[in-house]
């Protein structure tokens, strides 16, 4: 009778070990390495788990060797028990053992590990480290064979560490799925930072037609332009932007005005003009502004023609929102009508409109409503027209000097 008790105790211990192995496998493989890295600042278990996960082939070998060892030994114990004490009905014992293993050594521990993967990984890491040492000879043999097989399949276990980094698309998905844990303003900023990777200077630049600067041929307007400027720096030109003189920092505006009034040279207060390609990625341009200690640049096309202007303020506005308005994202800044339509200026940027109203107007061509309509019609309209583009109804309300001034838009049903 004593031997039966010992055998049952051994069986329970083996089932517990089997459950631990199954749970450890799920917990380790399902754990979020980003969370483990964060926890590693305070938890030795997290640091140990990360070290084990650096070589998943060795980790899995230790877990599977231990799990199979426990299950096979448990099967042998059940066989002995049923032969010696239950009339040799081994089949019944195998069925009972299978059910017990499924419930207590597979489903239950794996479910717990799935719900709390990081906790399970941290707590089990020290035992798993001991298992790796204990089963080292067997692991070495199995890894030698499996590594040859993996080599034939062109798989390198060390590459798993390189797959931990998330790309921008995966970060966007993570932000959208778990963004409710982050304050709205912070979530908007993070989303905008990720968007910078896909945007070029052309997407956010101020078009040449809307550029504001100081014309030395009209010095009387200089002071009013400086006072009304949102930017910390302004381009200075003579006659047109094609004849750039330099860039004025508004901290020097007082001395600059005095020089103009006294007919003195303003060159000492101007910095050199900096030119930017319109196809430059915003992430790269941000680094360029930082490396070159520049804050403003004239945007040129492939032929060197001035297309617009970009400043460090424009880049920051793209991330944190507009500073000079009560947040452009608010639909009430768009003249929303009672029928759900909106009225905007023709030079309104399509991307801004899509962000504000969560619309899906095409952004792959022209950047403004005016340009989108001209591209769609394939000519410059001279009269008011109605049209439908991608399920959105557009009506030209006003045309000024061959340019669309006002447009009414409404999302289709």
C-alpha cells in the first residue's frame, strides 16, 4: 500500500512538472518582449527571461525535453499502478491519464500563461535556466540534429531577436488597438510622428502663392508683415521670391527696420537662404534642420523653381497641431452646413480635410482641393460645376483668376 502512495505522489509531481513545462512554453513564447524590457529595469526575472528568449531553440529544447520526460514517466507510472493494483487494465489507465494531462497539464496552465504571459515568463525563468543546465547533454544532441535540419530549411534561430523591432505600420496598429490607454493628445502626437515617415516636404509646405516675406522694394510694408507673422523667421527678397536676399530672424527685426528707414544695408541681419527639395522625407528634413542649425527653407522642384516654403514650425505643427488656431482638427473650423456639407477654400489641403473629418478623398495626386478638381476635369474650369469624386459630391462656388476659390463638399450616402 505504501508503494501505491509513493507512486501516486510521484505521478502528481510529474503532472505538476508537465503542467509547468506546458505553461512555461506558452508564457515564454506569448510574452511581449517590449513589456519584458520595460520590466527588466526592476525585475531580475524579466532580465533572465529575455536572456532565455535570445536563444529560443535552446529554450524550447529544454522545455520539450522536460515535458516529454514527465509525460512518458507519468505514463510508465500509471502502467505500473494499473498492472499491480487494478487487474492490468492499462487501456483504462491510459485514457484516464490522457484526460488528466489535457485538463491539468495542458489546457489549464496554458490558459493561465496566455492570460498572464509576462508574469509566467518571469516566475518560471529561474527554473527553466536550471532545466537548461540539467538537460544540457540532451539539448546539445537534439539541437545538433535540429540545427542541421533548420539549416536545410534556411532558418536561423538567432534571427528571432531581429524580429522584435516593430515597424511603423505595426506601431500604428498597436496605437489603434491599445490607444485608449493613452491620453487623446498624446495619442494624436504619436500618430502624427509615425505619419512623418510617409510624408514629404511637398505635403506640408506653404505653396509659393501663399508665401509671406519682406520685399525690399516695398519697405513700407516690412513692419506690418513682421508684426503679423506667425513664424520666427521670414524670407527677405527683392521684387519676387526668385530674387532671394536672405532670411530674417524676428529677434533682429527692430535693427532691421532701422536699417531700412536709414537706407542702410540689411545684410548683417540676414542669414543665408537654405533650399530644400520638395521630395525630401519629413523625417530626413527634421534631421537636416537640426544638423545644419536651420529653421526655414525654400522648397524647390527638380528644375530649381521655387515651389514653396517650409519651416521648423510647420514640422512641429504637423506633430502637435496648429498653434495659431483652435486646433485645425475641429470640424467647426470648416464652415459645416446644416445639410452636412462643408465649404472650404480651393487651396485647402486634402490631407488636412481627410484628417479632420476622417474622409477618404484621394491624396495620391494633387495636394489641394483646387488641384484635385483640375486633375479630375483635366482642364481649368471657367464656370461653376458639380461633380462626384470617390463618392464625394463637390460643387464649385466661386472662381477667381483661373483658380477655384470656394468649393462645397459633401460625403455621399
